[in-house]
C-alpha cells in the first residue's frame, strides 16, 4: 500500500451514478525513505474521513472497492487508513501531530 | 484515479461483440502539479458522455467495468466523471469553462 | 486501452489446458503521439481474428478475460478490436488501408 | 511475486473497519540480481507472522486477498511466505540465518 | 503476457497455507526485440512443469489464478506455457532446442 498526504479536492457533478456521494481528494505520494512528497498528485476516494494535510494509506485496484463506502464503485484508489506513526529500522520516521 | 483531457476518437468495426455501442475516445493524461498534458495519449471508454476538450477522471483495471455502460465489458480504462473544479493547497488549479 | 501493431506469432504445445485453441500473437505498442512503434514487443491473445501488420486495440488485466474467446482463461492481454481510424485534435492520425 | 525485507511497522487507529486486527509492516524490495535492497519502502499486510529483518515474498493486487487473513480486505500487498533459500544459476544467493 | 527464462528456485516452509505444494521458480524476463534477458529476476509459480533454462510465458495479476494449479491461490505471476518457437516479422527469433 502507498502512503500519501491529502492536498486538495476534486468536484464533479456529471459523473457515473455510483460515484454520487463519494468524496474525491487529491493526494501526493510520500517516499518512505525520506518522508518527503514525491511524484505527481493523484485523485482518490476517501473511505475514512481524512482531512487536508493528514498522512494516509491508499489501497489500489480491485482492493480499493473492499470498503463499506466503495463496494462495487468505479474507483481504483481509496484512502483506507489515517496513519498514527511509522517506524523504520527502529526509528520513528513519522508521528501524527496530536 | 487519473485526470485527463479528451483529444479525439477511435473507430473500429471488427471488434469483440461486447464492445458494440461503446464510444472509444483518445485522452491525454494531465499532470496535477502543472495542469499540463503529460505522457502519451491513451484510449478509453466513455461512460458519461464527455466531449472533446473536456477534463475528465479515468478509472482503470477491473474498476473500469463498474459502471452501467461498461459492466462485464472488455475495457480497462473508463471515463467516469467530467471535472468541474480541482483545488490543491487551497488554490483553484482547474475550473471548468461555463 | 493500448494501440499496437501485430508483428508475429508464438507457438507452445506444453501449456495450461485452458490455453488450448487460443492464438498467441506478438504485438508492438504504438505511441499515439507519433503513431510510431515504441517499446518492447509483448505477447497477447487474439480475440478478433487480427492479421499480421494490422493495428489493434489491447485490453489488459482481468478485463482481457471479458470476451467470448478468453473467458476464465489465464491471459492478461487480449486483442479486442481491429482499428479503422483514429482522430486526434481533428486530424486523422491513422486510417486502415482498405 | 516480489522478494523484500521487513524494515518496520505502521500503526493506524482510524481505518476501514475490515483492516482491524491486520498487522501493517514496512518492507523494502530486494533486487534478486544483487540481493541488495532497491527502491522505496512499501507498506504491506502480514499474513504469515514475519519478523523484522526477515526476507519475505509479497503478492500484490487481488491475489493479496487470497489468504485466510486477508480475504475480502482492502489490501493490495500481502506477505505470504518467509523465504528459506533462493538458488539462481545453481548458486545459493540467499540462505535464511538459522 | 511476458516471455522469460527459468533461472532458479525459491524455497519457503513458513507460508500461507494455500501455497503448500506449489513450486516457486525464479525467472528472468526476455526482451523480444533482442531475445536477451533484461531486467531484474522475479518469482513465479509454475503451472506447467517448466525446467531450468526453458523459455516460458508468464501471466500476471488475477489471470495468474486461472489455471488448475493456481485457482484461488495467493499468487500474482504464473508460468502458463513453455515456448516452442517465436516468429517476428517472418523471422524465427526463438526455437526451442529439441
């Protein structure tokens, strides 16, 4: 799964019927080596109520449809977790601001 | 999901039976960092009635079959939304022409 | 979906039982920007009776199994259409030889 | 499938309900040519009880949901095996420490 | 589908239950342009009884589970054919040693 930061929103009124009510967010992938944003922003569906600036976990492909919010929906990237902390090589590389 | 701009059309008469009646469009991916077109054009199925020049959202893989138009069809990229506006870091980076 | 040109054939006698009777072709991807071949050749299953030299549309992943010929088969790239013409920015960039 | 080494952990309390009870690990891909770590770390679900430092096999996409632990879960990369040894060109390139 | 050459084996005793009895092989992708090995080795499941040195066809993603050996198994790359010969542009670029 990919770690990313929430950066913005996408709004569409003319869309596939099954997308009605889903929240579309713009996120930017985070490189876990440096914890810096890296690569182009992507559009995802929010399945957990993530807010701008939060560090989240994305799930892609058919697995992005395996949540209560996204079941059978035409989406290929979903936010499925808000990250509390990440430890690599016994060092805390990310800690959510409380 | 990927943001792209509609650029053209593809026509085929000899095709898998399940593709009959589906509209094939050529789109070019848009980099959300710059809002410029970037990368090679791709062929997609239109599930929402998108017109040339419009900025749309694509869904790929098995999820591209999760619309009324594309269910069980041999397609791997579908247009599922026409974009109204995109906000990143509290700035409007795209606004559909009214 | 990807556009490609048929370049050759692959023959195998020792294969998964479900592949029996399927035709394996070698194709080369075409860049829609230049209409030139680009990238390494790949092996695909033919679901529409494509001939050598023809420009075709490929579908990948689970969607490549959504044709009468490929249903439930262990294939991940299928030819699902023979292309008649492609228009980009109101110019005809490809026209099948009649 | 991809070979990787377990490097750390990810903790999340606010997540999709189906992720409850699953262990999220950070792994780094290993290049089988050199047996060195290569590329950015990724987040995976542990389906076999892997420990830090162990060399494991990852399965991605819908196949990552084909274990007792991950069935129907919104995950797209799972650890499905702890590696004992790898032989390439009749040389042992990896042997698990006993 | 991808063409590759069998290079070695992977052994694991601690693995997902559904992987029991499956043979894990190391293969190296072959570039069909040059018929040379290219890129990093990958781990695959053997569904046809391939031997070291043989040139095989791989199927990836959910399609890799569409064989008698791999149905419902947590695998994302399977060997589904041993290649006899490959013709490109009317030239034989590969012929299996008899």
